[in-house]
C-alpha cells in the first residue's frame, strides 16, 4: 500500500510542477490613507479584509495591523504534451493556470 501511494505521488509530480508564491509586507500604512493597507504595486489602499483586484490573478489580505499578504498562483511548468491555460477574467484562485493536454 505504501509503495502504491509513493508511486501515485511521483506520477503526479511528473505530470506538472507548481510553486505557489506568497509575499508578506509587515507595515504598509500610508499617512494619506490611515487605517488601511497601502499596496505600493497597486498604488491603492485597502481596508482590512480580503481583496481581489479586478483583472489580476492574486489576492491581497490586509490584516488588522495594516500588514498585508499577497497570494499568487505561482509558477506552473507543464510537462511535454501539455500546455498552460490562464483565464484572467476569473477572480483568484479560479484564474490560476490550468494544465491542459495538447491535442494530437
């Protein structure tokens, strides 16, 4: 049984490789936007909570101490015979890469 589990995990790793990415900013409060997280890459301020910028494939989590976390899909490498498809019209994480088998 243990051998079967190991083989299943290894076969999944052969199929694709995925590295998720998370960025943490410890203090982001801006003097012009009190009580909000100022996200420099967006040039926007967000109140505490979860935010999904339109047309972007990541989420911003603004914490009560005005630090924030950005979660992204990360990097996905499709193996030969497969390709990546991304749908930026969907909010995170539905916009993340899908691995699709190439047509013969």
